């Protein structure tokens, strides 16, 4: 019974997302250079760009799937791996690097047992390494979901992770 | 309480990350509770540049600057300053050297050496309100141009001003406008390059967050001058706040009739759309950027034809950097001669730099060209923290090079920097001290370039990989004597044969660190030591017997149990087990362990 409800809820969510994606495709179809804006919106809807979504976009816009895949894999902002509940992005831009972001990244990786571009087994955390988010004045900087944390040292890091682990 | 009291709160990205939103809310609440919310105006602005001491706040009319303000401080600021007319001493800027507090923003050395043209409104106006921009002569230059100047005249003003591109290349802006103007076509485009790829730089971000209309106005002026009706801003998707503010600004400008049809009744039409980048450094390069807007993998194209001849969708396209554009309205309003009064003969005007790394005042500055590096680092930047030695500064990001301490008096101009083996670049300025290893820095930049190489041409795709491999083995103690020559040969080869500016400049950090710090490379290769103690595989953690007080703290903190010896016995480190993590070095209260 419970299983059923979950399935119904999943199906509903799936349909809703698909409807939103179709709206986006409708809005951009026929415009020159439509593919990248559509991918941006699709990633906002799904959180990532799995093969089915790419296929759907290719069909919808009338472009070859190979082109869609080519674009998705070219740009590092697009991802085919789902993000964790908490997405941690440790800036590895120059300003952060010289202020010890490399060490910070190692510590987080050890602590969570994942590497850059991976997601933890319980899907709670994923790890990214952007190059400069433009907050170099606060280096070293990391973001967890939408929150920016700056001027971090190793001790604060432990506390911070603890907060999100619960 | 003065009637004209207003409070400016920075809401740039750096300050926002330290709760400037909450601070503003609290301030507004407190003013309301005391019934004075009508008399005191609270304005959120873009970046002041003083990120090192954020969140910052300025209270006018006195111009009092408060640093590192926290939500808990707001009550005191309202009570004491706003109502009582006294200054809250403990929140003032304290000079770390003289330990003297300075109250007024204009008296602080960080600010008073600066000349603000591109940043003229940043930190002064609310970027979300077009009326504040208009009140500071916004869109006046566009009006003047459309009603009183021919397009040729506009091009001539820009040519006379001597403005050169601020995106890295330094190409004369007026000349670029003229070339694009003269290319015959039915359609033309203006593109603003806001891809800001240099990792460690945030000039363009701050301009767009603090004063988006200045760039939109400039694009419309450029459109009129070259004969285009459509503009695009290509902005990094990572810059969420920029995107939000730009979207709002475009809409407001349309509502007011500064964008759209028949501007200022002149018959001239101009529209602007945003395009988001998607995290590829090479898309900052103009031809790759154009390919990306067209909806493809952002691979560069061979030039010529230049974008001025054949750009977006095959049409003549003017592409300028954010900061270049931000200068335009000021030049039109004040005249070319006014602009040539700043800077030097070949480098007119000012340049915005993002100071970061081992420097006291990290943040954003705008200085006249021709200023010395020493003034930037020591007078404005407040010197190197923790009593460390200045070693080198990297300009131009991963395409640039380093300027060593011995050239600290170099004058900051396009040509002097090129001669020194670096470049002006877009404005990232990373300061390094004696604890930074130059080989490691070169490796860092190369890793970046290797990652970002689009793969279209072989010298860049394979060459940067080989360079990186050599650097990796040098930093891991497997370097060979002939590696240094090989780095040079390969570096020059890649520069000469790559398709676009990415590959042509990728070896620069290696070549420039080799030029000034060859002895450091030699130490890595020949003696297998890293003089700065950064390269882990080369460092040897050692206990100095004479200094060791046998307290046992190191053995306790060692995560791998590599330190032998009970308390009261001399300790020893087992080199086989030691991972050189440095935990013991930090822990030792007597500084008896070296790395
Ligand atoms: C690899 C590479 C990356 C670049 N990145 C940027 C950038 O992030 N922002 C920018 O304005 N120009 C960048 N440029 C320079 C542009 O190609 C172009 O010269 C510039 O946008 C022209 O504007 P300007 O004349 O106003 O400087 C880059 C060039 C190369 C080769
Ligand atoms: S280098 Fe990390 S925010 Fe800029």
C-alpha cells in the first residue's frame, strides 16, 4: 500500500517535471542557439541531465542526440550525475588555492569518503570543485547548496560538516 | 540626528556570504521600532571593494566606515551613532601596522589612492534601482550620443580617449569599433564578454553586481556607433547574483525607454538579451564565446576572419569586456581629453584589480595606470600579513606570469608587464609570499589549463598534458636534470603552434616562473628539496633534538602513528610511515619539528 502511494507520488512528480520541460522546449524551439538555454533550464528542473532528458530535448528541438551529448559533456556546469542532498563545492580558484583550499578539499574528501564529481552512497553529499566563484576576498571559500562559507579553517570545517550530517 | 542620514550596506557576493542580508533586515527593524525609519535611508549597494573587512557599512553624511559588522552590533550603531551622533569606535577600521583607528572611508589608505572610473557607482548606488543610476547621470551619455553625435563622432571620441580592452588583450577599443562599423552587413551584433574565467578574479562580477546599467548603457552606445540593434551579455552561470541583477536592470531600462524601440526619439532601436555560459574557460575567448552563443560546444575558430568581419551567425560583431564598457559612458560625458589625463601615454585611464592571496586587504581596487606594484601591494593592499616576505605577484591569471619581488617597482602598464614576461590580463592579482612554491603554482595553473583545453588542436591538448606530467614528476622528486630544458622547449612550441589564445598562453606561468625562479626548479630536480616546503613528497618532517622537550604532543596527534617515543623520551619520526601531513608541525608547542 505504502509502496503504491510512493509510486503514485513519483509518477506525479515525473509528469510534472516533464510538463515543465516541454514548456521550456516549446518556448525556445526554433530560436537560434536554443540548445544551451534549454539545457540550463532542464538542469534546474531535474538537478542533472540524465540520458532520457537529453533524448527528450533532442527530439523536442529537432537536433541530433549526438549534438546534445556533445554540448553536455563539453561544459563543466552540465552534469550527468545526480547531486546529493547537500552539494558541497570547494573553490579551487587561485586565490583559494594559495590560502589552502587544496588541503580543505582533501579533508572533506577523507571525511565523506568521496572524490570530486562523486556522490556519497547514502546520496547525502556530493562534491564539486569550481574554479573561483568570485568571492576571493573571503578565501578559502566553499558553498554548501546555496550557502557560501568563507575564511574557513580546518576546525570550523569539522563543525560545519557535522551540521549538515544530521 | 542629521536629516540626510543614510546608510549604505554592501551586498556584493563576499559580504552577502557573511550575512549582510540579515544585517540589513535587523537594521530596518531597529529603525522601525524606534520610529525613525522615515528619516534614515538604508541602501544596499554593490561591492565597496573592501572584502577583507566585510561585511562593511558606511554611514553618511559623515562617511563613517564600519567593518566586520555583525547582526549583534546593529543595536549599538543605531543607539550610539544614529541617535547619539557618536562613533562606535570598536567597529572602525584599525590599521594593522599603526594600530590607529580611522573613521572616514576617504581617509583609509585602501581607498584614498584609488581613482574610480569604471567603479564610479559601485558601493554608492542601489543596483536594483534604475533611478539611482539616473540620478548619477545614468543614460545621459546615451541621450547625448543619440541626439547630438553621429556614429563616426562617437567612434572618434573613443579612439581619441586611448581606451584599450580590459579583457586581457589590450586591443585599442576605438579601432575595434571603427573596424566593426566599416564592415558592411544588414545585421550586426554587440556582445559584452562577462565570462570572467580567470580563477581568482572578480572585477567584472563586482561591476555587474554593483552597477549593471553602466554596462547596458555602454552597449547601446556601442550599438549606435557600429550600427547594431541587438546586444548579448554572455555571463557565467556561476554568477547567480549577476544574472538576477542584470535581468532586473534590462527590464527596468526597457520600461524607462532606454532599451527597445526609437530611443530618445532618434529612430535608433536596441535590445539586449542574456546568454549564460556553462563553465568552460575557453568560452571567454571571443570566437569560442560566439560559437557557444550559437548553441554549440564552445570551440574557438581560426582568426581571421575576426569577429569584426564575421562574428555571431556570420555577421560583424563587436565584442568587448565588461570593464572596457563600464568606462564608455564616463568618457562620453567627460570627454576623451579628461580620460587621457589618467594613466600613461600608451596605457590611458585606470585598471581594476582584484587583490587576493597573501595580502592584507584582499578586495577590489581601481588605480591609475602607471602606478607601481609596490604602491598597490604595500600602500593600498596593506602589505603581506603575518610578517612574511613578498615573493611574487601573478597577473593575467593562468595566461599570465609572475612578477618577482625584485621588480616590485615596475610601472603597471600593458607594455611593461609584457616585457616582464607577464601581462595585464583582466585584473586578477594574486600575491604570494615565501611559503609559496613557484613550481607548485606553475603546476596549479597548468592543471587548470589542461582541464580547460577544449581539445580541438593538438599542441594545446597534448602539449599541456606533457608539460603537466613533467611538472608533476618534478614536484614528486622524480625530476630529471634535462626536464628544465624540456619545459622551455615544449612551452615555446605550444605557444607558437596552438590555434587560440588559450594554448598560446598556457605555458606562460611555467616559462615566467622558470625565468625568475629557475633555482627553485633546480632545487627540486637536483637536490630533491622544495625550498618553500610545499611539495609534500619532497618535504622531510624532522624533529630537532635540541629543541624537543619530550612532551609527547606530536605522537598523540599523528594520525598514522609514525612518531615513536613515550613522554620524557626523545621522539623520532618513522619516515616510512609519515605521510607529511604536517599535523605534528602545527601541534608542537616548541616549534621543534620542521618540514
Ligand atoms: C583563453 C582566453 C580566455 C579569455 N577570457 C576572457 C574573459 O573571461 N573575459 C574577457 O573579457 N575576455 C577574455 N578573453 C579575451 C577575449 O578573447 C577578447 O579579447 C575580449 O573579450 C575583448 O574585449 P576587450 O577588447 O574589451 O578587452 C579571453 C581570451 C582567451 C584567449
Ligand atoms: S578563487 Fe575561490 S572564490 Fe575566487
